[in-house]
């Protein structure tokens, strides 16, 4: 009788284990995200200059053309960058808000002629902090 109970309890444990494995969803699917070739990040305002950081995620040395244009497609700045894992800081004048809104950063890989375009959209918000103190 004791042997039959052990066999039944082992069978139940195996059944519960198999059933619980069927309920677990695989979390390893799609965990590898593709790293973008170029990223443009808003750094903040340094003095009166709005600053952006361009990061090129190229492991091998390459040559890139960066063109910064205002909202009316006039070229504000252009340069060629060479190397691997390039990081560059760009500053735009905060006083000229019209220039910042609609500004584009065009990053072209000169080896493949692939271009990534980043467009700036400026949103101005007013924040009011209210504090209450007990006297």
C-alpha cells in the first residue's frame, strides 16, 4: 500500500511539473534588439545653447557626412566624421527658437549612401510647482 502511495505521489508531482512547464511562456524570444546605426539625444540646455549628442554605433571605422538644416532646409552646419563609435556634441542657440523647431540632422554613411534623418520638434511647456506648508 505504501509503495502504491509513493508511485501515485510521484506521478502527481511529474504531472504538476509538466503542466506548469506548459503554462510558462518563453521570455527569451525577441530579446535581441537591433542597435540603431545613429542616435540623436537631447542633452539639455548649456548656458543659452540647446545641446544634442549624436552617437554613431559603428564598430568598424567609417566615414559619415552630417548636415544640420533649419526648418526651411537651409544648411546651418555640415561636417565629415571619420572613425569608429563616434560621439559628437552639437549646440543650437536657444534664443533662436524658430531655428530649433523643424531642424533636421542628416547622417549619411558615405560607404553605403544610407541616410538617417532626425527632425527636432520643440514643445514649450510651463511648469508651476505648488507647495503647502503647515504653520
